[in-house]
């Protein structure tokens, strides 16, 4: 099917020159922003996924939700998204495998599926973190590869800045940096390798700490500040590579519109990482609350286990490739992002 929305034909013109001009205009390629896309999304009910679905629908694109349980996914989605989205289940218990049909006819697939990193990391949950990402990514790649080569949609898949390993080094990391050696870095390496099994143009977005008030890190921090109990986690000197959720969903959409341009790895982080102390100071300023009650590292380790390393060490990651490609972040500074959010 045609993937472009064509304007109605122009009215007749008087001169031959005008006719020629009209013919050229009619044959000219339609700008990327005007093309209607058909996009399948895993992780559509998550913190980033819901916002991405809303953005795609607001721009007139068709969204297909790839999920394990279509009923549960419908119940989790905002009412506005239900009218336009179609749901496809991969339910091995019922033998209902619809992802292959869902991917057929798509222009792009976005893979966001994965269990939340912020939960305590028991050995059992670490297995869940791995399995949830690798299983969904394998299914996406298999569904894409099952299509003829000229019908395969492009792929935008999520990874994380945890790829670079927890580190307090000040010089930071970019897309050319080597992976770290801890658990999360190893998970990201395997996650990205699973995505590269898809025989299509693929963009890997290594995402930082995504900021918005209805979930993610801020969803946990804001209530504490509003109750006058906010403060930095750990020493406060560790870097937080953050991104406003609006900028992240815009970056994903750009990779869908121009897949060849964005092919490869792109760091999904704002250009100005901040320290944990700086982030909490910005939250305090935006909420008009004090930033006075730090959470000591041992307390975080007691709650999060090994996962506390992600928060206590962090890493300074820069979006060099996104900037080189001309992507413009709407929120480059943490204070502007926090003011818009709060």
C-alpha cells in the first residue's frame, strides 16, 4: 500500500509554463514529515511507550501494539489511544501468535519492551531483566525476518546508557565508547546483539534517565520533594544522563522517518548531563521545596541491592551522534526541562 498522503490535484492553470511547473510539483517527493507511517510498538503500555503512541497518533500515523496480552494492554492504555491503535498478542499459553501478521505492512517497528530497571535486583529479578528484553527483541527480529526482504519494516530498538558501565569518570562517554563490564552493560550488549539479528535498517537508542512527572525517576522523586523530604541519592557527585520524554519520543520518530540517516547507535540523552546533586537542586527549585534530606548509599543498597550501583555511580553520556545528525533537543538544560515538567 502507498505510504504517502497525496494532496488533491491542483486546479487547471492558464499557461504551458504553469502546466510544466504543476507536473514537476506533482512528481516531487513528499517531505518525510508528510508521510503516513504504520508503526508496530512493543512496550507500548510503558512510561515511554504510551507517550510515543500518543505522539505517533497525533501526527496521523497508524499504531499497532505488540503485546503478550491484548486485553491487559487495552486496559493499561489511555482512552485516547484505544480509538486508533490495533492490538496484536503473542500469547503462548493460548497459542495466539499475531506479531507476524502485525509487522506485515508496517513502515517501522519500535521495540521498547523490558522489565523496569528500578526494581530491586534479586538474582531472580536479574533473570527477568534479561529474559524480558531478549525474548521480546528476538520475537521482533523473527517477525521482521519472516517477511520478504523488500517488505521488511525498519527497526528502532531501545537500549540503555548502562551499556557504558557505571562510572564517575568526568570525560564522559559517546557512541564510540566501549561497553562496561558490569551486569547492566552485559545486558545491553546482549540486547543490542539480539536487535541486530533483524535483517533490516536498525537504529539503537541508548536511553538515559527519562524525565516526566507521571513516571520514571521523577515519578518517585517528586512526591518526596512535595512532602519536604527530598534530597540527593548517595554522595550527589555522580552524573545523571537524563532526557526529557518529549525529546526522546521525537528522536524515535525522527529515526522512523529517516531510518538510513539514523542507522546505528544514537545516545538518547540531553546534551548537558548533571550531577545527582544538580538534578535534585533543580527539582527543589521547580517545586519550591528544600533539598535537604540525602539518602545514604547504604540505604539504597539495602533496598535495590546490586541495582543501587546504577544510581550511586551513574555515568556521563553525551549525544554526539544525534547532534551531528542535526537533531535539536527542545530541552538541553535541566532547569528548563524541570520547569516545563513541574
